[in-house]
C-alpha cells in the first residue's frame, strides 16, 4: 500500500513540474512580443518637400500616420491628416507653389489620389475637398472638380471654385454610352475668366469672372 502511495506521489509531482515549465515559457514569449511591438511604435520619419527663405513644408510619418509640418516665416503649424480624415499612403508630391497655397498630392490607392491645398500665407487656411479634382490653375487659385454624378438623370455636375474667395459655379455635361465612364470628358480648359469642358458629344463653357470678384 505504501509503495502505491509513493508511486502516485511521484507522478503528481512530475505532472506539476511540467505545467510550471509550460507557464513560464508562455510568459517569456509574451514579453518578447511586447518588446517587438514597442520598438515598431517608435518608427518616425520626416521628409522635406519644399523649402524657401520664408516657407518650409515637411511631411512626418509616424507608423503611417502622416502629419504636415508647415513653417511660414517664424510661425509653425502641424496638420494631422488622420484626424482631418484625409486618406493617404504616400503624401510626397508638391504639384505647385504660389504666394497663397501649395498644392500637394496624396496617393491613397494605386493611381487614386486627393489634393491638399496648404497655405503659404499665414492668413490662409488649409483646404481639402474630398472630390476628384480634375484641373487646377495655380496662377489664379481656381480648381475644377466633379461635384456629383447622376446616372439616373444622365448628367454629371462639374464645379469650378476659387480657393481664396471660396465662390463657385457649376457646369453640367450629359452622360451617354460614349462617356459614361470616369472621367466623363475629353478635355478641360481653365483660364482666369472661363471654363470649357469638352466630351465626345458636346462642348460646354461658363464665365467664371464672378468667382474671382474681390481679388
């Protein structure tokens, strides 16, 4: 009887040691994973996109959360693109810069992108429109974008807007089987006073002097 009790005691102690070893190994593995995660969270990159005597534009990448760091003369400002709900993966292209704005492209899905208009004058504000911007006029700060598409009504509405006055005018084109796929037009001509859009079956134009009024 004593012999059986002795054998059972040895088996119980052996089983308990194996469980302790398994628990210790599991804890060591979790600690290693936490350490690896912490090292990744500290990755930080900054790129200079534009620099002049009075203007500096940098983009900071913090684990694929992007920030625009803007310095105008001695004034510094930071824009968090994530908090501003601006979709982007690689915001690294300045298309043009003038005395009012810098036009920056943000690529977010293959060839799809959005435009951000960064102020280069301290009194201006950053402008972002979640629209397909088709044309920009850097000399006059005018932009053209697709405002809405109405497949049921067979029409598409383009809008031309001035970034300084924030005034706009609309132009409609007809959608048919020949131009029913984005971008719906063949050619856009944008000048200070006129917008002309040509599709496969029509040519439309509007006077835009009034959106520049007051400048």
